[in-house]
């Protein structure tokens, strides 16, 4: 399958975002979080690229995540109009979820959604996420829940999804999966890495015996704790190493 390069047809800023978003898709595949072609990650294009703040990039529906390249990503507006030629459609449920959150959260650049086994398992538990691990302390301090309403195809669900998300960075879609947002692609990815590990640890611990919960006092001011723990760099501390990992595996995401 050959997809012509868009590198010379878009701005340097858009190309850099395309490369990072394609990298994010490849990393989701590499970590085993993809669900064939059925989940999605999007990135808002800044006004300096699009001329206004109402366009984003999303995956071509039908490509596996380890096939996605910078040039294959589809640019859409908030009405799901494709703004470039592509042989692939846009996942309609993906568009509903991502357009809703990009519209409601101008502070969010990237939205990442998964259907992993551990994530769906915890989303089906009445207790939700339990504060039983160091990883979970970063999640529960900024966690929201949204009840399942079926496949996200109806416009009337959008205001409820937006209200439930509020200003949080982690959203548990009940009976469905996990969603994270971030002010950058690395931030949304690191949030999902933490969210997924939180769920994997929880389902493992719940299968073993009585649980010990973290003292609530420890979970105060978690954003400041994260800044200190990452030497002030936040998600950027891990992203260059992740890109080097991808370059060793397959650098074709940058085409």
C-alpha cells in the first residue's frame, strides 16, 4: 500500500504534529493496546496551522495502528468533513468522541482512546479505579466516569460526555474502555501508559487477595508531584526515548 507523502504539502509545524501522532499510533500498537482498527487518537491543529482552532488529525479507518504514517492521517473539521483526499473513511464513533472533547477543551491538544482487556475490565467494575498502586494515585486525582450509552454515534450523547469529562485528564468510559487527554501528544500518551498500568495492576491484585488502599493524604497536589518526579520535564522526559525505540523498530511512521 502506497500513500503519497504530504511532507512538502503541509507546514513544518503540521508535519511535526503528523509525525508525533503517527508515532503515538505505532507506540500504542507496540505496547499491545490497539484493538485491530477500532480505537482512535487525535491531535488538534493549532490556529497557526489551520487558520482557526477547529481542525484535527485522526487515523484513516481501516489501517492497523502499526501501518499508520504521518501522510496517511486524515485532516477533518468539526463537521467530519475530510480536508484532504483519502481513500479511507473516518471512524464515526471516533469522530463523535474526539470532536466533542476538542470542542469542549481548548486546553487539550491530544485525545487518546483504547479498548484494552484490563481497561474494559476495570470499566465494568462498580468500584472503578481503586487507589492501590503508585500509578493509580496519578489517575484518581484527575479521573472522571461516563456511563455507557452504546456505540458513540448519537449527537445527543455529546453534552453528557463533555459534562462528565469536565476538566479531568483521565476518563473511564463505563463498559467500554479508557480515554486520556493531554496538552500535547506525549502528555496524552504518558497519561494512557499510567492509566493502562493502573488497570493491569488492579485486575491482577483483585485476583490475589485483600487490597491495601493508599492513604488519601498522599494523593494531594499530584500535578506538583509529577513535575518533581519528572525533573520538571513532565511527559517530555520519556518521549524522545520512545521515538528512538520506534526508530529502531521501524522509522516508516515518519513518511
